[in-house]
C-alpha cells in the first residue's frame, strides 16, 4: 500500500475500527466518488468501478 493510500483511507479505517458502520459506508461512497472523479453518485457507471485500481 502506498503512503498516499494510507492517508486516503485513514478516515475509513478509523470508522471501521470504531464500528461506526454508517459513517464507514458514507466514507466508502465518498472515496469511490473521488477515485472516479465524480461529484454525484448518479454519474458513476458500473464500467468505471471495474477499472478501479486495486492494490494487493
């Protein structure tokens, strides 16, 4: 995982550690939107999600 990834996902990690599931869901949506470069969820297309970068 890259350092930039650690910073990007730290808020989500904290929500998950604190078992704040609703906030984690909202943060996940925010991250997906930021990665896809969209401002509204309705703009996101399934084919864009399939092209998301994956780190192992």
